[in-house]
C-alpha cells in the first residue's frame, strides 16, 4: 500500500522472470539502501495486480488491493518520482483469460472475460478488462522521452566475449514481405493543430445510408499537437496474405511478425486475418459449428476441438496443405499463428536476423523464412537489415560500435497511444475527425472490416525529444533523425526538427527508416557509436534489434526516462518478461534471467537521489557500478543450464562485490564501517552460500501460481540460502 510521503525509491512488482528475480534481489537492495537511510517501496503493476485493482467490488475486504498503476501515473508527473520499472506483461486476450482463471481458482470472485458482451453489465465488465489488455502500463508511466543505451561495461564485455551469430549467404531466400499499398503507411493523413483548431473533437462514422455513429468523443487537442488518421484495408490485407502464401518457395518457412501486445486493438485483428486465410478451407467446412475467433489463434482452436477426431484430423490436414510455418516451439508444436502474443516483432525479427535469416520449422530443423510484416511504416528497417547482411555477411561483434536510442514516447505519443481511437469498421462508409468548430480535420472512405486508427503527439514532448536528441548527438557525434518526408506524420515532425537543428547550428541528417538503417549499420560496422533518434514504435523496435545483434540480448539495456516534471523513471531493459525462463525454473529450479538491467537501473536511481542532495545515495550508486562491472568481468552472470550459475548465484556475487566496494571506499566512513563486516562474512561464507543456492537445482518447484504466485513459496525458491539471508539481515 502507498505511504503518505513519497518514498525515496519505488521498485515495481511485475510478472514472470523479472518478478521471480525480484524475490531474490529486492531484499539485497533494501538491506543496502537502509544503511544509507534510503526507503525502498514497491508498487504492483503486475497483470494480476492490475486485474484485482479494477474489481474491488467483487472481492472480500482482505482480497482488495490498491490501484498502484493509477498512483504511479500521478507520481511520475512530480519532481519527486524515482521509479525503477521492470518489464511487465502486455496481455493478449489468451493471457488475460488465463490470469483471470488462475485468480478465480485461488478464490477471487472475478467475472469471466466477456468475449462477446451483449448486456450492459457484460459491456461494463469488458470495458474494465480492456483497461488491462495490451500495453496498459507504459503509456501511463512514460511522462518523458527515453534515452536507452548499454552501459560501457556491458558493451566491453560483449566485445571481449562475443556471442554466436549465424552466417549469411548472398543468395538466402529469407526476406521481408509487405503490402503493396492500402496499408497504414499509404493511407495516413496528418495535421498540426493550430490555435484556431484547439479544443474538443470527436470521431464520427457515417454509413452508406447516412446514419452517424460517434465512435469516440471527449477528445481534446492542444495547439501544436500532431494528429494522424489512417486505415488498413481488410480486403487488401487478405489479398496480400493469399499472394504471399501462394508465392512461397519450397523449403522456406512462412511467418508473420506483429506486436499484438502494444498494438492491442489493431494487431490482433491483423493476426486473425492471417489465421483465417491460412486455415481458409478448414473454416469453410467447420466455421459455423465453432465459437472461435481467429484473432485468438490456432492454439485456442485446438483447445476448442480437442476430442473431436474429425475436426482434429481436418485441422491437421489443413496445416499440412499449407507452406510450413515458422515455429515458436517446434518440440511442443506451437506455430507462429498459435497465440497472438507469442510472436512479438521486436523480439522475433532480431532473432531471425541474428541467426543468419534462419527460423525453426515444424520438424525442428533450421530453414530460411519469409517474414510477413504487412504495414510499410517500419518494415523497411528489417528488410534493409536483411539485405545488408546478405551483401556484407554477419556482424563482427568484437569490433562494432554501440547503437543507442533517443525515443519520442512521452504522454502516449504516436501509435502506442492509439488504443482508444482504433476501430474495426462496422460497415462501408466514412470516418471523420470533427473539431469543435465543425471543421473536418481528417476523413477516410472505408469498407467493412477495415482497421482505422488515429494517434497524436503533443508539442512539449516533441520539443523535449529534439533537445534530448541534440544533447546525445553532441555526446556521441554520429546520429540521425529517423523520419520519412514521404510519410504524412513524419513530414509534420520534420517541421519541428529542422528549425531546432538550424537554431542549434547542427547538421544532423534526417533520413527515412530504410536509409537510416543502412547509415546506422555502416557506421556501427566501422566501429563508430551511433544514436538513433526515433519515434515511439521505432524506439521499441530498435532497442531490441541492435542490442540483440551487438550484445546478444536486449535485456541488458538501460532506459533513462527524464520525466518532464523533473522526476526519474529507470527502465530495466527490453526483452519482455521471459516466460520460457519461468518454465525452466518450475521444471528444473534454474532461473537464467539476467538482472544486469536491474543493476544498471539501480545505479542510475541512486545517482538521481544523489543529484537531489542525498550524498549517501551517490556512494551507494558508485558502488553499484563497480559491483556490476565485477559481475561481468568475473563471469558471474547467469548461464542456461542446470548446475551452472543462475540468477540467484549472480545476486550473491553482486551483493558481495557491492559490499566490498562500499567497505573499500573512503567517501563515507560510516558506510565503509557498516559494510566491512558484511563484505567479510560474504567472502568467508562463499562455499556455504553457493552450496545452499545450488542445492535444489534439477528439481521441479511449486510457486503457487504463474500470474499470481504465493509469496512465501516464491521466497523459499528464490532465497534458499539461510546463510546469505542471515548476513543480509
């Protein structure tokens, strides 16, 4: 629960692997921070916590929880905010339903998720659950723009200990396929709101008979806000999918790459079109007998028809008649089209590229892959990357430069803020954005099934983003604004960027994503560090793509969000919440999640407090940096297999190095005296502690739940060393 006074540091409670790691790491952080008089509290932004906070009226008094996300949403608008934000689940519908079912089984009287709400009560329940779906957390917390990069120690370690990279051949059939037109890119309209256009606005749908429906009211546009509107044609999308399936080469896998979590309205619909086209014959035969939405994927279909031998045989035949699919897990038969949230473009595409254009097919064997990315706004980034490596061979990670990012994301910027204003068109007609004056800002003729959306980005976040980009350019020397003058939205942004660069006396190039991709690859291959200055979606994509190529993972990246009101938000890396890591822990009691991102964020959070006048925080933060470097240099990071270092042993080493750094410094004699005996005890008891931490590996464990685990059971698994626990106090 929240305290009345803003805590010195807030550490978020999240999901899956990072939350399991917190059960081990957070007691260490609290023990060390307390010695410096620093209060560390948690706030729950996990999927289960967010669900429970929205249904307090259904719960008993002892089951009710506070709405911590709402509290944090207000806190990040203040100068006192100091939040360490770990990765959380951006829930797809199947994940949401699974979490609800688990909570119900634990005795929480939650209503079922209404897939097709009919009554007012069902619609109200659905509206509550929809607040939890997709990227429900990040738009609330990101009241600033991001500066995401790898710590110097992380980069140097990667160069000295290169990860594996797949070989590329010039004739590889791996490719990116995108729609020839009628997508979001080609249909986009954009305008910057003038002083005379400010105020309320609404989105109106008018059908072919002239009947009007207000899709969204209560919009309010400020002067200087860029407002976009666009749509993707369902007919054109389905024609594209059919063409790409028909044109598959033998031996090449078929795949689609979307972001159904962050783009929680549009991309599940697009995903559903891929599923329904791929299974067209099966649906034609059995569709009327099924209560199944293709947007939920083949996995949900398999669950529904389980035990129906005829349908199971027909589904198997339908899959066999199509080109082989890129697999999420070939051992378990989980295809690219099983669950919308299983293939996330910013993770799946870098994995294919790092492997040399290779995915795994239904037989488990590696094969080249056709990567369908329907919309052309950002697909050229991946297409150009693939073509570059075909021509030049794989990246040499021992010599390449570092790629960092400055991302425009504050105040729900761009597409990632479009969820409330995205609609599947109910019938042929037109959709208009109508201003308070009656002026029509944007208008599109649409057809039934088209996906229409609008998004905005405000003036102050844009100006802050440009200043941050200029500051990082001056520190690095090589950078580019990733903006396409031929895209409507980007053309409006360029009208902000060009005068700012002229005023600063700088000639930072402005390039379309394809050209900027090649510019970045050429410079990083030459050993130069590069800053990519991008919008919100590319911020997300590039901070996975380049780190996975140069570091082997995006989980070791640090994102510093300088909140616009003076607070700090420190995100602990990309890479999601690693469900496969949880599965391994439950089966083998080995957690390979690497908390390096948390270490880096922790150091920055202490620095933030030091800048506010907390001297001991500065000493603690400097010691965190030293400890982090030692974890890397001494090979104490988690490894993949049972019997090797895992997350818990890495935390022991981090705590030991942190204590040793504090005991050895001379800036604060009080802290040195406090940590000297702890450092000695951690060294003296090394053998006993490591033995206790490793003793349970190889055995299955019970966490008491997946989305809403039992805290005592989790602590028993993640803190198995009584010796270490006693030393920490």
